[in-house]
């Protein structure tokens, strides 16, 4: 049988063995996964990327020299075996499959020293520390469960490429050495040797290039693009990452959303063998914050925020009455079955709320006997029935509330949507039956065009500066550009995010294709004519020569694969990831550069404190 893995050293890959090979002579290669010496018999599991098979040595078919060589094997030795493939008994251990190689020859191709981290470990054995796994990443990548992640990653990429190619998209690479542009995070800079004192920037995204490709008439572009951002890291972030980037000419929001749903639907069908329900539900940014406290809600959690300010302000309860005459609100959630939570579990909600910026959480339980809890005394006769109707509480339920400022109000201090979002996610895990299994895809639309940055004390682009304002808010843009920014926070955009199970998965928008409108948006952002010409002159110039309307989206490829694989971290689906300190432990990067190379680049090493040597020039 012809096998795609066949080479001069092997007949088949281990995962390709099937019933047709039984009783045939086979030549196989791989790593020693684990060995077992039973005295007269020696077994080991042979492993390659495609699977594992048991190899057995018995005096009945192997000579003494071969048996001795088998007994001397160590974990992770690379070996080649020859022998007869046999079917294992039905009641035999199933972990290594239904076949066994009765080996007559054994060759050690490459001997391994004792590995510093184990590739094989029993379920009871603790995994090495992640720093050690990253230090010896090439060994960690040998683990079958990690290799499955990369097989899945490959299949997702192939499915995406096929889908877009079949729909007329061209895969076009854009530059990695580019110009600094404000994309919301810090750039990685690369000094130029041939232009001393000047720097390239590594791309945070191909945004400007893909818009230029639309101006160039390419019509439909995609790229599985490498992007780099110098920002603080988390479990789901890396300084370099991959995104599926696409752009369409003569297209608007509906075109992009329909295409994206088709692409993701095909990936789910081909890779997970599941059908996704489409079209995805939609809600505006304002609605998402009001109902769920976040613009990336997990729709699998059956909890929704309600505003009971007008009702509870009437209650004889100091905290509630303190909101009168202010923009503070009283918002919370009914938790079905939440009354069963212990006092310790309810006390934990205080910490969760504080983590989100609230002073704490107020709660009340409803039992068959009535209400109990910190604000139950506020629910006097008459008020209790109105609260019960407004909240929907049934016996056995819990209601939690936070009091303070929200984004739709004014005042000092942090907005409290994050507190309710964290409480909602926490309670979804803590209370049985509140968290459904499945795939919670969602579109969030009509994002604000701009967001106020209190540190910079100015308005910044919510997505990026090239996002089309909502047509109904066009006059507000012109007013803000002219200096009347009273309503600038109300300007909406034609931006959209795809959310999956509480994670932002993709972000896109209709783009500005008119230079006059683009210059107005720049002015609202505090980017003057000269600065705009310096930073974005090439884009504005291109719009003067017939720019088509265009729209696009970028999908976080690493995050998608992580969630599809059920992996806890992006590092489990990236071959050579960085730590949360942005260090590569395997190759030990970043590292210092000799002074001679700095001189070539026209750079001066920053002197550490305490250095007494005069600075180099």
C-alpha cells in the first residue's frame, strides 16, 4: 500500500497502519515513548506524529543481540524496527492501538540522553513547570496532545485558505518592515543600517496595506498574517500572533458578516464535524453593555442584567436612597437556584465585584418563607411584591446588585459594567445549570467611533482611525472636527466584532474611502493636517485616484485554534511562544548585542546607573 509518509527509511507512518498490513513485513521509525522489560519479553511503544504502536521482542522471533539492544533502550531514543505486523487481542490494552510489531531487527538511529522533561507521563504525574517546558520546547512539542493542537491548527488554516480562494480572494503578502502608525499599542522598532537614525516598525496589522490593495483594484484580499505588538501579555496574548486578515471591495457590513459566518461554518464542519447555527445573533454595543456588562458576552450563561434604580430608590435603604439626584444606578442579576450558595460562596462575590471596580455587592435570597439578606429589610410590604415582579425572583433564587456609576452616566470613578460582567461569569461557573454547553457566536455592532482616554486626556479611536462613522452620525463628525465636541462620545461607527463564548474573536469595519472624511476623523482625533500628511499621506493620496468602498475583518487565528482545541493558553497552540514577560526561554531572546553591531546601526547602549565610564558617541 502506498503511503504519503513512505521514505527510504520507512514503509508507513504509525498512524497509517491498518488491517491490510497484518501479517506483512514492515519497516517503521520513531521515538521510544515508554519501554517495559518483563524478563524474557521486552516491549516498547514506538511513537511518531501520526500515532503509536507497540513493538514486542520475544526469543521466539528475536535473537539475543536484538533482545539485548531492546533492553538497553532509553526514553526518546530514535529507532528503526523491522518485523511482522500482528493484530492485538480484543481485550488488550487499547492505548497504543490494535496492532503490534513483532520485531526481528532493531537499529538505534539516534540515542537520547535522559530528557530534562518527560514526554510520556502517567495521569498521576505532575506536569513540569511551564517555564521548564518552554525552555525545552522541542521536547514539549513531542507530546501527542500538543501535536494534536498543531494538526488541528493546520487543518483550520487549510480550510480557511480553501474557502476564501474559492470565493475569489487573492492571498497577498504585505511588508513586515514598515512605517510607524498609531494602532493602539506600542510598535516593535527595527533600526536601519543604511539609513542611520531611522527605524522601521514591525506591523501591528496589515490594515493600511490591505486598504491600499483595494485602491489598487485587487478586489478581494486575504492573508494569514503575522502581526507584532509590544504590549503587556496575558494567557490569550502574545507579542507576535497570527490573524486571518481579509478585505473586500464594493462591500459593506452585511457582505463581510455573511462571508465570515460561511468561513467559520466551513471550519467547524470540516475540522470539528459540527454544524454551526447561522446567521449569528446580533446586538449593538450599547445593548451588550446594558444586558451583559461587556462588549464580548458569553451567551451560554443564562444571566442578564436588569436596572432596578427607579424601583429601589423608593426603598427605605440608605445605599439605594443615596443614588437620588445622581447619575448612579442600581443594577444586578437574578440567579436561578442561587439561594443554594453557601455563605462563603456569597462572600466570595464581594471580592469578584471589587475586582471589577465596585465597592462590593448587595444581595438578597428568596425562600419559601420570604426574602433574606443585606437589603431584605428594604423590601417592605408592597415593595417586596414589586421587586419580585421586576426581578422575576422565584423561591430558591438569589439577586445580586452593584450600585454606582455606569458608562451611560456621568461622574467620577470607574464604570461598573466590568463588575457585573465578572459576577456574571463567576456565577455562571458557580451555579449548576446556568452555563450551557455549545457555541455562543455573536455579532456586536455599532461601536462608538471614539473612546475617551483619561490618561492621555483625549479621544482615541475605538477600533482604528480608518473606521467609517455611522451614516446617521455624519453631522456629529463634522461638528467635532470643527471644534464642537459636545456629542463626540455619541458618534457610532460601522464597526463589528465577532464574539465566541465570551472571547473577542474577530474585529472589523467598513473603512473610510474618502480623503475629506478621513481628514475630518483625523482632526477629531487631534491629528492635524501636517501630522496626517506625515503619517498617512500615502493613504490619503491614494484616495484621490478612485478608491472603491471597502470593508474587512481580522480573525484571531491563534485564539480560534486555542478555543477549538480546548487548550488553556495560547502557548499550547503556538510552536515557540514567549512567556508573560515576553521572553523566549528556548533561544534566550531578547539578548544583548555587541557594541560593534550597535555602532554599525548608529545606536548607543544605554548606560546603567553607577557606570562611571563616559558615554560613547
